[in-house]
C-alpha cells in the first residue's frame, strides 16, 4: 500500500484532497473577497443583447449593429467602445455598485484571456436574442446559445487555470447576468408578423417558447456552475423613439409592443420561482427595468428628466439607409444628456442606466427587484 502511495495519480489525489481543507483561491472568504458591506462578488459573466453589450459586435465583421463611433461613448471615460449609450451601460453601473475593480471585458476582444478574465467576461451581442434566428437581419450576431458555448468552451477552462480550481467552486462568487429578449419581439416576432409569409403564431405561444428556451439556457449556466443569477426584464419597447419615428403622427407608447414586453416579463418573473427547485443552491433576482423606466416616462420631472420621447442623438432614419435605431455616425447630440431618457432610437441614456443599476442593487420594492435585491444576492 505504502509503495503505491507514491504513484503520481495517488499523489495528485492526495494533493487535491488536501486542497479541500486549505483556504482555496476560490473561496470567497480568502484573498480579501468579502467587502465591507458583506458582499462577496468577484465579478460578473454577462449574456444578452445591446442593452448589456460592451463591445462584442466591434469584432464581428458583418454586424450592422455597432456602436463603436461617436456620439456613442461621448460621456464614457474611454470614448466610443461599442456600448449602445452615451456613457456607462447598466452592467458598468452595476459593477460600480458592487465595487468591482474594473470594467468587464468583451469576449470577442482577442486580449480577453488570462488574468483579464478573473472579474468576469461579457458575451452580449447587440441585435441578438434568445432564439438563434433573431438578429439575422443585422448581418451577424452572437446568439445566446453561442454566448453560452463561448463561456463554456473558452472562458471556463481559462478561468480554472487562472484561479487554480474548478469553475464549480469559483462560479458561486460571480453574478451571472442575463439581459435579452427584446429583439426576439421587435426584430423577429413583429417583423415576421408583418411579412406575407408569416407563420401565424400567437403572442402567447411565442412568449411561452421564448421562456422555455431561456429556461433551458439558464439551466445550462447552472450546470456549468452558475449560482447567482440576475435576470433583466424587457424594457417598455413600445415607448422607444424608434416606434414614434415609424408612426410620426402617434403620441405616447405603442401598446402592442409594451403588452408583448409585459407578457414576457410576467413569465420571466414567475420563472424565478419556478426554476429555483430545479437548480438547488441557486438564487435568482428579477430586475424590473420595465417598471423603473415606465415610471420615469410617466413622470419625467419627478426623476430629474425633461424629455422622455425624443432620442438625444441624431438617428439615421430608414429613408436615409439607417435603422431608425442607431445614432448617425458623427452626428450631433442633445445639449444636456442627463435630462433625456433615450440616447438613440432604442437605448436609454447613462442617466437612466444609473437609476436601473441603483434600484437593482439596493431597492427594497419588490415591484422593482424580486424577490431580493442584488446587494442581498451578493451577500449570500
Ligand atoms: C392568426 O391567428 C389568429 C388567432 O390565433 C386568427 O384570429 C387569425 O385569423 C389568424 N390569421 C391568419 C392570417 O391565419
Ligand atoms: C443639465 O440639466 C440639469 C437639470 O436641469 C442641470 O442641473 C445641469 O446643470 C445641466 N447640465 C448642463 C451641462 O447643462
């Protein structure tokens, strides 16, 4: 027996057994992981669409959904970066609330590897959705399924090398943030609906399919080791300037789009409760950015805003060959970017992102964040 103990395999085994009892670099209590406010989050892995994309589409040759030019980033410390807003996006601002030491790097940047990934990676891709075929009209996107594959196949092996432990041990100290689904409606369901060859799927059936697909994707992230999830609701997409640009005579919000977003959100909020028993040891938080933005739009001045209907930047219209969504390259912006709700035809200004991040982190209203806030999630 003793002689056999020296075999390399057993030696390895005894080392790894020993490692279980030593403070591992993965445990959140070591290496100063716990912060003053009791939170112990090391970083974030971010999945989703343009609301949370921080530059992944910059590296996609064929993508038309890019924000790597001015006036995007006009208020961002590093200038235009691919974020679809004037300054920080909601992920940057959530990172500020969590006191993360740096911005989360975008996956497609070739330098996103090695020591740069220890505070997380952002996989989100503008114009993408839950379904693989959402975003095809934007030329090239990274679907949510592919984002998860990138996390699994590229990042996790690298992270294990960096931290010297299994990702199942380290991932509980990271938030898994998912913000997606709006494009599945605006650039898939409603566009298919208006085309002649539509397959007549009801909104309810389409929504159930989206939630079922998302539920499987969340379970996959759980199987890979994710334990702390933050799920962003859809925004009130019917209130975005893009919609008014298409129907110039109409005032207020497009009910059809808002109803779709609301239906999705209702299912998403229920999913938080329904999926938990299937993911033992996990915790999920639903952030109702829909409500937070809707409250601003209903009474902008009460929240310090003056204009909740016009885009701050000059938007390239469809007749000009634009999308009606994105800012014109090198176009002008509004004079005071802190008092407008929308930066372009679809995406909120940094000022709105900041309100969403603050409420996500610390609000005690379950209508805004359910069933607990991100700060409480971070303390678990
Ligand atoms: C589409 O479905 C709805 C209800 O499911 C039905 O009322 C409508 O007639 C259908 N339209 C077409 C073109 O089949
Ligand atoms: C923008 O508007 C806010 C609110 O009216 C004001 O406090 C701020 O000074 C303005 N900023 C600029 C640059 O004009």
